[in-house]
C-alpha cells in the first residue's frame, strides 16, 4: 500500500514538472516571437542599408556602360573664332562616350582654358545629347606690356598678340605697369585702368573729332593723367576731368587749324588751374616731330634745341625707351598694321 502511494505521488510530481516545463517553453516561445516581431523592422532596415549601396553600384555600372546613354548628338553654340572641331578637342569628346560617365565641370574647365573663351556652359540632355554653349571674349584693345596683349572691355588681359591675329582697328593702350598685373594686390587696380582706357577709346571713337583724327593710342600716366595719340602722331594731353567736353574743344581747335592750313603736333588740355585753357604746338614742315614717330621712341634728340612753341606750353617729356628691342619692334609692327587698317579701305 505504501509503495502504491509513492508511485502515485511520483507520477503526480512528474506530471506537474511536465506541465511547468511546457508552460515555461510556451512562455519562452512567446517571448522570442514577440521580441523578433519588435526587432523585425530594424532587421529589415539593416538589410536594406546593406543592399541599397550594392544594388546602386551595380545599377550605376550598368548605366555607364549601357548603349542607351551613348552620345549621339553634340550641339555647340556661340563659337565664332573657334570651330566645332577645336571645341570638341578642348572638351575631349570621343566617339561612344557615355553621357552618365561625363563630368560636366571638368569639360567646362577644359574649354575655358582657351584664351578666347570667356565662359563655357555644358549641359547633358539625356538620353543622347550634349549641349555646349560658348561665350567668346571680344578684344577691345591692345595693351603694351613689353609684348602686345589683347584685353577685353572689362580690362582683363587674356592673350598675347601674334602675327596673324586680327587687329580690327583696335586702339593701343600704353603706360600700364606689367608688374601690377602679376601681383595679387594690384591686379584689380591695373585692370580698372585698362577698362577706363577702353572706355575712353570708345568715347573718342563716337565723337566727331575721330573722323578728322583717327585714334591710334591711349596712354595713361599716374601723374599727368590721360593722353591720346592719333594715327598721324598728333599728341593730345587730356589730363583728368570730363573727356567729352575736352573733345568738343579739341574739335574746335582742329577745325580752326584746318581753316588756317595748319596741323597741330601737340595739344595740351591738362591745365589744372584753368581747365578750359588749350595750348597748341603747330606742326611745321621743318619740324622734325612732323615725321612719323612711335610712342616708345624718344621725341627729343640729344642736343636739339627747344622751339618757341615748346617754351609756351612747356617741354614735352620724352618717353622712356624700353630695354627689349624685340618688344619695341613688335609695338611698331602692331601700330603700322593698325594704321594701315584705318587708312586703307
């Protein structure tokens, strides 16, 4: 009897243990499922974070090698001096180029390295077109900086003049210090002077006096101000002040001299005390200054006496002779070509 009771108790304890184990197992399962459900979004995000870059790289590789985005049409606009082949070579555009593999900023920088290109706009028009719009520089003057250089209307010097480059009747600007264009602190100031010289040349060309005396050169001096030299080597010292008013007075002086059968060699309109005063040195046949001369050649030969007219208006300061004779001949060559373009039809 005692043994039977023990067996019953043993079976009861075993059943109780199994029931408790099942409850614990069910609780653990519910906990695991619940935890997994709560962290499932995070797991999905982690998978996506790892998968998207991989898929993106594969997709990019496919697109940059796909023939669907191959360049089939190149449109070049705005170029006048440069032909399409030159622009294409500057942009390094090759056959079979994939537009998605093209770096527009690099192409833009490569094209803008050309001195005649002021700006280049590069636009990819998917799936097969590349459009390049060129804004070229317009030469407004030639600047004597030892050698001759082109400058635009903003005063930016962008290219050295070479034989074969078009002159287009450009005025020559002198008196600019080359060093000022090579130092960061003075570049803006020098460019402002060149820009003002270009503006002066434009003002002169629009004035009626330019029909009688075509402009050849604009000279700037920090102390004396502006001076212009005509094609026939007449010098007009403008100094500072209103240019249009001084050109009006110059026109009346030239017209009066023409009636008298005379020609002026030097006209000075730079009197700071009396701005309306005009002093004139008349050119005579025996006057050696009537011979063609260049800006960079000395006007007063050693040992020559000053004329009576020189004493009236003051001595004309000789120009400094540059050391590099190659550059002097280059300036003379440019001036001769400019005069020929203005005189010949």
